[in-house]
């Protein structure tokens, strides 16, 4: 009842409303059943016009067409197309008729209001139909009924204005409606009744819902379900009123015997849970993704409740959902029990015809004979017993028959060779336990790990390897750990690049061996002592060298290499100046390095974004600097630039 309701506060929009300026309301309604064309708009030419036509009309009067406030043919065509598309889409999706001709307009205002509002007096349902020539015609919607503005009646009742005389007038008698509306508004200050005619979309169904809620307020507030939805835990309802435990899936056949449940479509155990809850008058929410059988379950619910003598009201926001369930009920022979209350079936004529058909149609009930029900029960019990036997955990193996058969099928798919069991082995399988099977699987995995060395023999890479622990030389895993540590140290040394600047880094193991041989050739030749004697310990000399530079003793090879690089700086021709190592200078260098990293990151991001639009040739474009300037200073929107297109990826 607020200002956003178009039935109470009508305002013209650019492309979704039309003011029909000619003919008048009476003539329009008289010929509406035959249909009206829209007269073409005669647009005004530039210069001085001698016609005495009002600016709001924009065209001369035509007896065979409707004139509107639109002054160009394009504006009229756009408005008609928008109204036709939106009204048809709303009707197809929600089953609501929203396209109406508003006859008469009441300019009203509440006491103390500074602005007045406009409300149509009568709503006449119409439709926009495209003929064979492509022109759009205005026709009356035959399956809908004209009505007085329901929102206006409610609002005027709240304001204390007697609108009864207007509401009792025939909607088709435009002159009488306007006269009685003027009489009712005569005692109100600033109220005016105009004989305007508008074509627009109005949501006339909301007031019917409002009136229904108002008339049944006491019953609605007393409903336990409404109280639970509105108040939640504060409703103070017993736990068994709303909350309940659905029957377990494995016990659904006991709770709801399939042969005695009037299902018209197939249903699995979870769907039958919902049907059983509905039969017990439980309130619940059934949810599931598309394609999981919700509409099928609703159809079964309606059929089961009909079988028990109940009446069912199925409500949905979308008309498509209603049509799906209705078609399913019709397909199973229950269409005679369905009364559609949406879309074109809501007119008085359609409802009366449907009620007459239902009351005069003789419906013969048919069902299965008792012996057929007994046979179905026997077959169901056999199938249930088979499923239970397949999923029963059997001892001593501790597995189900379903698991064992699945495991054998998997082994057969992998083409595992069949083993012939002896009589003794067959006797063992009869008493095979879960623990014994675990031992067999463990032994099989051990054999599988040893199978390759046995099969390859001397060609196996690790053939002949013995466990060093047996001789006290240490474990093989320990040797591998030492080798991994040495490899890590080697990688750390390589990252420090201990080689000369003109020496390429080793890429293969052969390169490493070659460099090692070169280094070994430069070492002094030992003339005495065993060849496997350890190297001389130089750690005291290295520690003394580090102390001379004000450093601590190197703890690893990385810090040792850093010390050696520092020593090499003394012999370098181009040594860094002393002030580079000041605290302030170091901070500046770190800040510059950080700025450089940010700039590189921004450059990489910009390059990635530019690759989606420009090709590599843009870097060689002569006017690139000027192009960048124009994009930054001159162009602030999407415009066509032939120069820019010449360097894009598509150019």
C-alpha cells in the first residue's frame, strides 16, 4: 500500500507505459473485442509547422488506430515490443496476467501530503498480438476478467472514503464509472478524476493475497506451522508438532508396505520416506538438486493423499513446476481429479467448465487383484532377502559376499593368472579368517617387491647389495642419507657459483667429474703416505682468516664459500667503495632493490594484461608514446580508434 505500488502511484516510464490519447475510453472498450491497430506516428518536420496539433499528441487523429503520447515511430515500436515481451514472459513463468488497460485516473493525496498520486479506476486485461504483416495489435484477453482497481479500494477504505458506488458499477461502463468516481471524490480536497487511458503492466494479484490474509488473520496466526516459521524456538510448541524422525531407509518396507501404498510412479527408499511423512501429516522440507525426482515424488504424494480421501493444494512460484506435476497426474489417469488454478485457467468461465466436467465425469477405479498383490509381496521379500544376504558380513573372513565378488571381478579384469588349489589348500579357504588373509596379503606384497630382482638377476641395478649392518659398517639408509646431505651441500655451493665468471656451470654428471679432475690436477702431488689418507684439517686457518675480517667461524660450506669470495675482493681490480658498506648506504641499497622488485612485478603484470589485447609488434610502433598519452589524457571511454586497431592482436 506504499508509493512503490503502481496501482496507487502510477508514473509513466520511458519504454514500459503508453498513454492512449485517442479514441476515448468508451470507444476503445466498445471495439476492444475486435482489436485495435496503432496508428503510425507522423513525425514533425524541421522548420515552422502551421498545424494546430498539441505537442503531447504529435500526430493527427486517425479513426482506425490508437494514438499515444509517443512522438516518434521508433519510440512507439520500442514501447510495444517491451510491453509484449515482458508481459508474455511473466505469464509463462508465473502464470500471472500483468498487461492491463487502465481506464480513468484518480489523482488523490493523503492529508498533509505535498504531492498527489495517480491511480487507475478500472483494469481491463489486454494482450499485444503480432499479425501476419508484423504489426502489433491490441486485443482483449478473453480468458481474463476486467476488475476495479483492488489496491485503490483497500487504500480508500483505510482513508475512510466510501467507494462502494464505484465498486458496484459495471467495469465496462466507462462513463458510469467516471461519473460515480467524481461523485465519491467530490468531498476530498485536491482530488481529481480524469478520463485518461493507459497501457501498462500492473500486479493486480497482490491485493487478492492481502485481502485473503486479512480475512483469515485469526486462523493463520493460530496455525502451529506459521508460528514455528515466524517465531522459531520461541513459538513454544511441543517437539512432536514440527520435529520428527523420518523412518529409517532400511525399515521403509516395514513402515510403508509397498503393496498397500498407492504409488503411481516409481519411488526409491528416500522418496518413500517423504511420502510416508506426508501420509502421517508431517511438515517437512524436501530438497535435492535438479533431476533427483522431486516432481515425481510430489506426484506420488498427491496420489497417495487422494487415495486416503484428502484434498491437496499444490502451490509453486513458477508455472512450469505446476504444469509438470499436472501432466504427470494426467499421464497416470488422475487428470479428472485436478483443478488448475493458474494461467488461463483462472477465469470464471474456465473454472465453471472444469467443475462441470469433473462433476459429470464417471470415474471407474481399478486396482490389482489380491493374488497379484500376494505375488508382488513374495517377489519383493525374495529380492530383499537376496540383497540382505549379499551385504551380510560373514565370518570368519569378516567380509560380505558383495565385497568378495567385487574383488574377484577386479582381479579378473586385471588378467591375474588363475591358481589351481590343492585339496589341502581348499580346506584352508573354508576357515580363512580376516587375520590370516591380512598375513597372506602382507606376504604377497613382500614377494612382489622381491620379484623384479629375481626375474632380472645380474642385470638388476642393485644386484649383490648386502645389508652393511650385518658387518657393522652401518645401514644402507644411513649411507643414502649422507649422500643426500652431500648432494645438498653441492647444490648450495653451485648456487654460490664458486667457479670463475667465464666458466660455465656444470649441467651433467660428466661436467662435474671434469671440473673435479681439473681441481684435483691443481692440488699438490703427495709423494708419501697412503693414497687414502684424509685431507689436512684447515679449519684453524679458516677460523683465523674469518676473525681477521671480523666474522665468525664458518659453520658450513656456504658460509665458507662466502668468506672466500670476500677474500677474492681484495685482489679484484674494481673493488666496491668503502661507503657502500655504511649502514645508511646499505639501507638505501635495500630500498632501491625493493623498488626494483616492485617495478619488475608491475611490469610483468602489465605485460600479461597487454598480451590479451596487443601483439609483440606494438613495442616497435613508432607512435607508441603518443598512443599511451592519448589513452591516459584524451580518451576516457570506449571509442573507435583506427590507429589503435592497427596495433592490436586482431589488427
